[in-house]
């Protein structure tokens, strides 16, 4: 419940203050969001499986975002940022969809 309230407060604060993303960070924001979604869906799957651990979630959330951003940053420095961004999105997308499929099977038993 605390996490849900934190999410609601964060969304409301974002709508009120309308923060701007610096231009230098714009290429990394979509990748960070996809990495964060991967961690969230993984945590939901773990919760439904009865193996959720909040410490694991926090470490997974932070490390997913940082590693994904570092991969894209290295790709930008090497001149292949778009290709590495696509690779990160594909890999994390596959993980998200596999977690969502497991969640669906757990909830609907199908």
C-alpha cells in the first residue's frame, strides 16, 4: 500500500511541478523507464509466486536502470547508441512480456 501511495504522490507532484528533462538525459529516459518497468513486473511476479523480497526489488530496480543507461551511454560514445538502445529495449521487452505472461497464468490459471 505504501508503494501505491508513493506512486500516486509522485504522479501528482509530477503533474503539478512539470519537471523538465535536460536535453543531455533525453536519450536515456525511455530506456530507464523500460528498465524500471522490467523490475516492477518482475517484482509483481515474485510477489504472486510468494518469493518477493523488498531488498532484491530495490537492488534490481536501481541496477536495471543504471546498467541500461550505461549500455546506451557507451553506445552513444561508440557511435552506435541507436542500435544498443534497440537491443536493450528488445531484451527488456522480452523479459517484461515473459513476466506478464507468468502473472496472467497465475491470476487467471490459464
